[in-house]
C-alpha cells in the first residue's frame, strides 16, 4: 500500500468504534499491473471503493438495527465494507462482495485492525454471475446506482442472489438512476417503499436521499 496515500479514522456506529483504514481522498490511483483496467475500472472510478462515503455510514447505522438472527446477508458493491464489518461484529452471517481488486485486501486489514475474525468475501461483478455466492435473505448496498447501466445490472444481480423471501435495502443519495432501478425491481416482482434521509456529511455538506426497501 505504499503507492497511494492512506488515512486511519475512527467511525462510530451504534455506539461502537471501528478503526477504518481508507484512501486519503478520492484522488488516489495506482494500477501498475492493470488489474483494475482489465475489469473495466477506469482511473476516474478506481478510488471509489476506498473512501467511506456518507451513504455507507447511513447504511451501517440503519441495518444494524434490523432483526437478523438466522438470516444470510450480502453486501453488494461493498467498497470498504463498513456495514459488513459492523454486522460481523454483531455475529451476523454476512458476506461482503465487490469487484475491485483491492477491496478484499483493505477489508482483511481493517478486520485485523479491529481484532475480528475474517469476513466471508466473494467477487461481485454485477455484469457476470458468481455461483459461489448463492442466495440471501437480505441484500444491502449504499450509493451503487451512480452509472446508468447499474439500474439493469444491479437489479438482475440482486434477483439472481435473492432467496425465496428476500428483503433488499439500498441507501441512495439521490442518484438520477434510482427511478429506473425501482422500475426494474418492480418488474421483477418486488414490492417497494422508501424513507427520506437528510444527515450531516463531511465538510458541512449534508447527505440527502432515500433509503430504498424492496421485498419479495
């Protein structure tokens, strides 16, 4: 990790502190072996996985209040996997997934920093299938609808890994693709409701959007 700048911060969720190692800012980039480029990750989006975005904090604070005993949970587009770390601390059966080549490396180091056992991790490329993932009772994600193609790709990916009775929770900071994503989910047979959020963010900029709930 000597080829890009890092920072350490303490993030408190549900009155518990978590030490998180992340990229110094969203301007970091290093892909000497072109591992990210081979996956279609451009230099402009390379750093997105390594930043604790406001929506990820809201997701972690929201999902930790759910009744999750006996449920299999999947976090998609996990990035630094803050919600997965929080749920793992609670003893939840959580699997983190992302397709960035450094996501698991950062997750493993953050798990060690918090003196926790390893979290299950699987590659999660929304444009391909991963039979090793299986099906889940709850699928969660934060700020994952930032590209137009994500409405179709994410809805199909979710449906592929949804159990017979599934709940989906997406924290979305008012991305323009949200409405199209909801249409795709409804067409796949999911009921839908939402709640608004307006929370303090970084640099005195508030994070506004919707917590999207889907159920089948």
